[in-house]
């Protein structure tokens, strides 16, 4: 029995998403070991803190992968449209860890400032290897960010998109660690907490953005006006449709379920109405990516066709 295009699309999406997660998990595990060991042996507090950050990355990558495995479960009686919303829950987990990391980096920067004010900080005897490890981390994370961001755009997976932003944050954090190590070797102790504070603000902003977007997916936000306008225009162009009265969209991960209400000529037969509904369904499946189901309701058009509603719950 041939595999349907829908099933092939789903398999490709799952394969690419898991590849991005597994690659990030392996990279973070290796970085956590290397940065922690070099941070301790090389007398670098900045690199040690960055290594601890990588350890936390490993933990929530494992959590995200578990969520994504459960999200692959087929639809059942309790979840007729599948379990893809678990991906948005995974994005919430990532966002929470990103915010926690930002707070930790900010507190560490504040501690460094207090230490400087008390006159307890000075030039550190940091091993040169620590600086090279930090610079290597920047390069690796830059590559992972570009790769994961490309996968997130292909799959429309919110968890993968959140991981791409986390790679970018790790790149910035490693950059701050590199600056701190270099400054420590040159005797400029004030540069370390300043760089850490700036990076913490960027990390916090990213984490809040991830939480906001993933929460909107779970709570049923609204499609943009431009998308709604295109849908209404396509529906109005279907032969037999006299009015587009309502379009509602419900998101389940990247997938959409559309509910459409149109007005037709009240004198046509039920069979003709069903033919119009079939034409609408076929047109939408052809034009809308990641469309899982369409529910079409039709009834006699009003004398004055109503404009399509502006509020469209969905992604």
C-alpha cells in the first residue's frame, strides 16, 4: 500500500526535528564535559560557569526529546487531532530554562560587580587553553544555530525554533566568557561582569519571547490578518460560494484544522452544496501547508453577504 503524501510529510518533519535535537544534545554533552574540566583545571570561573550552563542544556534537551517522542504518537479517542501540541509544551520547557539561565548569569554578574566594589578582584592566572575552548564553543554554537534555525523553518516546530535561539544564547554566553578570560589575563577585571550582565539581558529577552510564543500556540492565538485575508479570497473564488461568513483555524503543533462557513444559493440541491464543499476542501488542501482537516458548513447566503470575521483563533 503506497504511503500518502501527508504521511511522507509527517515522517520527514519528525526525522528532521529529531536530528536537530539529537545533534544539539550530543554537542552540549561534549561541551559540558570539556568546559567544566578546563574551567576547573585552567582556573577559569567564566568558563566553569559556561560549562554549568551546558550541563543545564543537556538536561532540558533530554526533556525536549522526550516531549517530541510523545508528540509522535498517533491520534486517539482522547486526542483526535494528534499530540503535536506537546511540541509547544517542550518549547515552554526550553523557555523556562532560558529564563532561569539568564537570571543565573545576571546574578553572577552582580556578584562580580560587588566583588569589584569591595576590592577583592584582580587579575587571574587563567590558562590559555580556557580561552581557546571558549572561542571554539562560539564557532560550534554558531554552526548549530544556523543548522537548527533552518530545520525549524522547514518543520515549523516550535520546540526546534526555541532550541535554535538557545544555541544563539550559548554563543553569546561563550563570547562573554571569552571576553572575561581575556580581560582577566590582561588585568581588566571590570569587563567580565559587564559582559555577563549584557548577555544576561539578551538571554532573558529571548526566554520571555519563547514563553510568549509557545503559550500563544497552546492557548489558541489568532492568525495574522494577511493570512486570514488570503484564505477568505481563495474561498470567495470557489464557484458557487456567494459569501464567506466565518473562518476559524485551530493549531495542533504545525498542523491546522480549519472550520469554514460559507453562503451558497438557497435554491441548489444538497448534492450541489456538497460538491461546493468538496471543492473548498480540495482547494485548501492544495494551497495550505500542514493542513490536517477541513470542516465546511454551508447555508443559504444572506441578501447582503457578510464580510469575513477578523478574529481567527489558531496559530
